[in-house]
């Protein structure tokens, strides 16, 4: 007997509830904690970066959990490709704890996924994270950016190509946004060209300053 796709999914969920859950950060057994074990959580330490590709001048405007490796890398991969949405709660909370109050952030804006990618994955991990961070900061999460054209996958391109690939690829809706300051949120930053293209779109909508938060770089 073959089950319809919906039925099969429910059976999987049912079975999963009885299996020992593993921590995606260390592969240890997960107790009552959701998402990550206590030991892995303790390794998520947010910090303000002063040097980044986002500005030629040293200034603190980027919060991150650090380089894309170790627990952070494994947790990000589990969130994106394993669909472990409870990780968005853990990772978003860790990131939010590092946002300086003096920034006076009034809204959190997620970097949009390409609509086709979002359909395939079923969710935009940056939007999930942005909702958690916004709730923690007590400000609205505003999905005010949209992609105006399809772009090639950044991971397959060199740095100079990446800048060209995403330049002018985003548009911001000024009706949804405060005049500033806003926090732009993405999961992973490589060269920063996507974040810069989004910042330009926000600036075009009259939003300044724009601060950045990424889980890893
Ligand atoms: Zn762990």
C-alpha cells in the first residue's frame, strides 16, 4: 500500500517523536532542549565586527556569531538543508543578544530568497531568523525587500562576479519601512555583495543607517 505524500510525511513525524534526537552541533543526544544542546549553545557568542567588507572604514556595524565553521556551520546547514526550524529560534536568540542597544534598531529586514528557491525549500531561513531577532528586540520584522530579477547562485561565482550579479537586483518598499535605523539580516555572508546591494536598495527608499546581522561569515 502506498501512502499519499501528505500521509507519508505524518508517519515520518510520528516515528521521529520516538527516536532519540541528535544535536546537529555535536551529534550528541539531545535531551529536553530544542534545536541545540546546552554545550553547543554556549559556543554561540555574538560579537560586533569592526572590520568587514561592508565598509572600508573600521566601524562597528555588523553583528555575527563568527566564522562559518564548527557548531555555527553545522547548525546553519541543519537549518537550511535539514529544515530544522527550531534552530532558527536558538540561532536568532543568540544573534539578538549581541545587537547593541545604542543602534536603536526600529525594524528587522530579512534578505529575500529567490522565490523559486523559497518554493523548493518551503521557507526562507533569513526570514525565520529575522522574525526571532525582531521579537527579541521588540520591533517589527519587515519583509520590505524583493528581488527584481533572477540572479545566479552567489556560491558559484568569484568576488567581482558576485558584485555584478546582485547589483540592482533588489528593491525596497518605502511604505513598509521606518526611515531608520534598520537591521538587515542574512544567514551567511561571504563577500558581502548581497548585503551591500540590499543596503543600496534600502538607502534608495530613504532608510539610513542600515546595520547588519549575519549568523556567520
Ligand atoms: Zn551539541
